[in-house]
């Protein structure tokens, strides 16, 4: 049955804003989002940084908290 084969949709903040290859690019994108008060972009960037480098790298925790 199709009911049991459905995948759970990914939350918007768990999808990175782009395919990051360099953490510095992702960090710069998050800083730009902070400048234009884009909370969704900050959360998505913070989550991607967290997954790649950890909570305390490149202010990932700040982007997650401030984006919320």
C-alpha cells in the first residue's frame, strides 16, 4: 500500500540553501541573510553548517537561534 511507503517530508530548515562545497561560502551566505533579516535563510544555513562542521563552527548556533 502507498500509505506505508510515503517518505516523511523534510522540514524547510533541514534543506541547505545550496549545495555547499566550502563552509566559508555558506557562512557568507548566512551573514548576508542576517543583513537582510531573512530568518529562513539563516536557519537553513545554520543547519547546513551544523551538519558539516558542528554547532560551534562558523556561528552555526547563532544562525539557528537568531533565525528562529
